[in-house]
């Protein structure tokens, strides 16, 4: 709104408000509210049209230059007009004061100074009260508009979740973990933070195509929220196998070389035969200037997860133009990746490289003339992307040379991942689109050369087991538990694992059956998800094959699970409309349900993954006390520092066998262990709280079996207690006592 002139000055020096001006101030708030409801384009146009600076001041000072007040439209003559220069003014008496002058039309003129000059107008005279009263609703309107903007709606859940998460962190009682792991140690605010993040992510999907930064931010935030608490809170290395890898890196730093032909207890010589990952970590320790990898080892799940996200985006964007589908696939991948292979390990590192090779292949290895109708939008699923442009033989040959160091690094770091890579490349060759025999042969040749040179010892041992393991589908697909996990906590974890697999597989199969057009264009993802399955016919990989097959099939499964929850946009059929309405409810509900499945699967066994500093100190003192070459006995190797100075001692983890044999051992633990200790070999037994959690959680011993074992050894004259505290007990074998 605009004023035609200043109001007359009263005795207090404050201009009174005219009725018209009051009505203007009252009308500004609804007008600003209407602006807040308008779109960003309309608001930008209004800002460009609004007068600013001196022009605005000039308009508020009076009518247009050279025009009398009577020429102004009636809608703008709501305030007193400024008289023309030189016109007489008529005073209206006021108690004891000169009357203000009026114009010829009888309207009040502006007040004058003592010299007779008109009173200053605008900033010099101070803002009239009507401007202040109008500016408050204007600011309120701008605030309402900002809060209603899409960016604010996306930001608010993120800030709320961050506040809840930070509030919850100090309340996580990780030092007193019981049978449910961290599940009953997480405060309610922690669960609330994850739920708010999930709801906020669903909101960002509405504009995922135009503002993909918000879904990316939520994906990163959820990854940090899920996996950063141990890195922030724990004062020791999380995960017994991460502790083992820390010991390998420390030995490599100490000796400066590897010994691939040297045989070490517990199969530890295999790590010298595939040292690529550990050499890289040793270089990082030197580069960071820290004492050991333990200083950053707990951050590996967060780092590897963040590095995996852009690779997944490249893969998914190859097969879909729908950013909603892409980001939902990434989100589901994070929630479904509960198998615990994202710690500082050769598998976690080589898996990232495997995905990188796969992304390059599907984007840059398309054969000419193989797309057919897959570039015709009329034959594609509305969410599908056209096949990438083809590449020439020369371009693919150069790409193979570029990928060769990556493939070599995979082979130098891990035993199984090269096999999975070759299986996936072979599956892709079944399609005319990606029939790249040269890349498959190159990858197979690199794997074979490494296995026959650096990895020869383990490779030959593995070939020797094929006669026994090959074809045993049930045995090879069995998880590495000796028996069924006992106790409510481990049983909950097992149930959550099964439900997560069924949910992911069910959603993926539903999408494959219902979205046939999307399957045609994204067939490489289907083949990549199925490629690991034949591994069940080869080996059990130490009871880990079922988890590795799941891991390597996860990218394709997550993509199609997302396709089941995110219907194609733009379809106008009645079925498409019903599907969109159904998934509007199904998507958030499913994501929350998967979150509920992830937490017990990932944190339900935390009692065997976290050991307090007192326990690790007890373990290290036991090793330091034992003489060189001594035999170290423990119920299981799943406890931190189990491989401390592993090249100086022999190890026997005596419950890692069939359950029937363990039940026989429990009848006479001391005699059973004494019968397995070589003569004239010093031997020590280490039993810790973490081992007790592990043997129950993995099903090696029945409930109460570990306490029975510990009590029997303490009572036996064959073993002497060397040290005992709340964290565990260390016993020394005394062969001369008793018979």
C-alpha cells in the first residue's frame, strides 16, 4: 500500500492515524498471508515490481510529479494530500497552539518549521506509526512464507532428529549390556530420532527430481545416526574381527613385509597371502601419524557407507530416471545391510571396489546395436532410463585397462570377492547388451594368477575341500552357528534376520512380477542379484557363504524392493492411481518396519562386540605373561584381542566345533582340554565375559554352559588361576598335578 502524504503533526510530534491509514494497516496482514501462500515465482515477480530505495520514498511522499492531488485515483486518495507550493493555508485553532494549515480544498497541509518551511517528510521526520504497524505483519508474513517453503519443511525434521539423536547419545548405557545388546540401552529419544529421519526422508521424495540434495542429506544422516554411536562412544575396538585386523596391521607395520609361505596358527597365514587391504591401512596409519588402526577403526562403517552411496547412485541412475526410486533404493540398501561386513575388513573394502567395477561396466560397456527398443520411451517403464550410449571396441579396451588396477586390488585384498566379480561379469554376458568377454577373461586371468602365486597355499587347501563340500547345497547355505542361538536376545536377532530377508526378497519379487517393462531395462541388476547363488554349490566359506551371497545380491534386490514401493509417476490409469495411493501409506510403513528389523540384526548381539578396557587389558596381560610358543586356549575367538601378537603363540578355540562334541566336553571340561594340550607345551586358558556372550549367541554352548565350564576349570587341579577379576579369568595348565 502507498501513502499520498504525511499526516499532520500533533502537539506530541507524532502524526495521528487517519481512518484510511488504519484500514490499510489492518488489510496488510491478509495481503501478506496471501503472498505466503503463493508460489516462489509469484513472490519473485512481486519483489521485482515493488518500488525500492529512493523511488519508493518518492512515491510515499506524495502524488506523481507534476500532478495535482485531485488527479490521483480514489483508491489512492486515502491519506491527506500535500498542498501545491505557494498556496495559502488555513489554520484550525487548537488549544493554545497554532492551527495546522489547510489546502484550498480544505484538507490539512503539512506542518511547518519555525522558519516557515514544510516539515521534513520521510526518514528525516521519522517513520510514521502506520509504517511500523504495517511492517510487523509484513515481517510475520515473510516468516510464515519461509516456514511454509519446501526447504523449511525438509529442514525441520532433520533438525528435530539431530537434536533428539544428540540428546540420546549420552544416555546410551553401553557399559552395562545384557542379553538384548543395545536394544534396551538405546533411549526412547534415539528411536524417535530415527523415526523422524525416516518420515523426513519420505517428505523429501516429493521433490527428489528437482532438489536431490535433500534425499542425499537424509541418507547420509541416517547412515551416521545408525552406525556412528559406537565410533563416538566406545573406548575400545568394536567387533572381535576388527580387533584381529588391527593386530595384522600392527604386525605389518612392525615387520614391514609379509610372509605368504609362512604357516601361522588359526589360518592367519592367509592374511599374508592377500595383504592388499592391510598394506593400505598400514599406509593410512603412517599418514595419519597415529599409533595403530584402532584409533580410527570404529569409523569404518560410516566411511565405507558414505563412499558406497555415490556408487549406488551411479548404478541405479543407469536403469532409472526416477530420483524417487533411486533414493529409496539407496535407503533400503542401508537398512538391509545388516550382515556386519562394513567394518574395517578386506570384504568391506573389496565390496566397494566390486560395486565400482559394476557401475563402470553397466554405464560404459554397452555393445553397439544391442539396445533395440530399450531407447524408445514408448516401450519403457515410466521410471526406466534409456540404455546408455554404446561404446566402441577401442573405448572398451581402454576401459578394461583403467579397471585393471581396481581388479588387481580386489584380488590382492580378498579371496571371495574376485570369484563374485567373475560370476557377475559372466551373468552379464548372458545379455547381448553387456557381452564383454574380454573383461571377463581379464578378471579371471588376474584371479588365477594371484591364486597360483601369492595365494597358492590357501587356494590348494580350498580345492582339497571341494570333494567334500561341492554340491552340498543345504550344508553350504547353513549359517556358521554350531547350533541354534539360545536366550531371548539371540533368538530375537535370528528372527529379525529371517524377517529382513523375507521382506526384502518379497518386495523385490513383487516388483519383478508386476513391473515387467522395468525388468527388461534393468535386467543386469536382476542377473547381478542372482549371480552369487551358485556359490552355495561350491563351498560354505566357513559358515559365512549365506551372508556373502546375501551381501552381493543386495544392490539389485534393494533396487527392485524400492520399485515395489515407488510406483511410476505420470501414469493416469485407475490402477496406477490406486497404486500411488496405496504406496503413499505403504512406503513409510515399510521403511519404519525395515528400520525395526535392522536394529536387532545389527545391535542385538552387541554384548559380544563390545569389551570394556578392563577386559582387553586382562587379555593382553595373559598373552604377555605366556612364554613364546605357548598354547592359548579360549572358548571362542570372537573376543577382542584374541589375536594379539598372533605370530608368537598357538591358539585353540575349543568350542568352535559341532554341538554334540561340545556337550561331551561339558561333562569333563578339564580332562577334555588336558587331552588336547601337547606334552611339554605351556598352556593358558583365557575366559572372558565377551566369550560367554559369544558362545551363547552363536549357539556353541547351551544356556548356562559357559558358567559351568568356567567353574569346572577353576575347581580342577589341572588348572591354576593366575588372574581373575570381574572381566574374566586366566588359568595356567599344570600337567604335573593330578593324573
